[in-house]
C-alpha cells in the first residue's frame, strides 16, 4: 500500500499493544476462526481504523 510506514514498532513505543489476538464465531455446530494470532502495535497520535460488517464483532 502506498504511503504505508513499514518501520517496526517496539512494545515500548506503542501506545496500544496487543499480541496473539484471536476471534472465533459459532456457525451451527462449527467454530469458524476469523483471526488467529494477530499482533497489533499502534503508536501515540497514529490514526487507525477497525472496519467490518455490522455484527462482525469489532466492539468486543
């Protein structure tokens, strides 16, 4: 993606730091994993969006 800063952020630099995030949904008898082991670092002052369809679990 053009303009994306690919510099690595250390945990000490991150205002928000999450490691190993997972998200599962039940679909009848099945469990569907939609996120598996996601790591996120957000720096202070950085504008970040979390997008998804209505009911997709963004606010949990």
